[in-house]
C-alpha cells in the first residue's frame, strides 16, 4: 500500500490544485508517513521495518514521478486543450476548499465542524466578488490569447 500511496501522492503533486499530502490524508497514511517514516528518519531513529517502508514509499514516489511525467508529456502533446480544461477544472474546484472559507477554517478547532457551503449557497457580496474574479480571469485569458495570436501573426510576416 505504501508503494501505491507514494505513486499516487507524487502524481497528484505534479498537478496544480492537488496536494500530495491531502491524498495521503485521504488514504489514511499521512500520519504514518510523516511521523513514523519521515520524522524518525531525519532523527536517525528508524527501525529496519520503518526503513524498508520508507524505501518502498520512495520507490513509489520515484516510479510515479517517472511514469506520470511521461504521461503528462504525451497528454500535453496530443490532448493539450482537453488537459488544460481538466486542470482548470481541478484548480477551480480547489478554490472552494481554499477560499473564501479560510477564515472559518482558522477559527474551527476541528475541520469536521466547518459548514458545508456549496457554491449556490454563497450570497450577497461574496457572490459579486466571485463573479468579478471570474470575469477578470476570463478577460485575462482572452487577453493572453489575443497577445499570443498577435505575436504569432507578427512572426509569420
């Protein structure tokens, strides 16, 4: 399981908007990997079994890195637009976790105490702010595309 966890964690670390630590937390291995493997290894207080577990985890990290980087390269070459749309969706979805509810997260002693707010439950000024940020982001994207097209057309002439 540690090999697979390392493989999945490093793969998620290569994607924007996804945290490898969060993936380990979901898999239920964050505490074990962080406390027993990494902290003890740094203190040089690691048993043979923990060292073996650490090596298996690092092997998963290494193989996951090599395979996922090659996969991303192929996907970027063959399916660039679709991959960018997927990554944009992942980053956009991660916003609901990161913002605008960070103040609530800092105040809550336990993450399970946080309210489960869905995008359609946001009202008032927050909705206007989210809308404004969306409009600015779309405008920024269109502006970059326009600049890119101008640069390409000027290179052709």
